[in-house]
């Protein structure tokens, strides 16, 4: 199971945690590969990575906002949240996402 936790402060993404595996056969887990591709792609697209503390290891990615986010980076991270939510809707037995602190959240 891949668990995603997204926390907002004042409607700005302040913390993102992605951990676990998709639960399918190692090397053939397209769910895990999809989540990994979204996460790595988003983190590589950040303009100001120095505004975040990043911890990356196998089956684990954590991002914490330590300085003000730029509009570009906010858009990149919001796009990532939409991508991860889309995967979790399609594969609810393999990916769970929990979002807290965002106004208008479901």
C-alpha cells in the first residue's frame, strides 16, 4: 500500500509524505512506477528546491516547506497532488491519499 499524506498551512502545501509500495510484484508494479514517476517528475520541476527539505529513499519521499514557495512551485506541487489523487481513485486498494488543512477539501 502506498500512503500519501498532504498537509496545508494557510492553503499552501507545507508537507508531503509518500511511503510504501503498490503491493504488486517487484519490477512489475506499474502503480508504484506511476507514483514514483509523478513524484520524481514534480520534484525535478521545482524551480527553488532550496525552499524545501527533501528526504528521498526507496519507498519513501518527504518534502517539507522551509521557506516561502514560489507560484511556480505551488503549481507544480498542486499538479502532483492531483496526479496522486487520480491514481488513488483508480487503484484504491493500492494507493491512499489523505489531505488536511486545505480549504474546500472534499
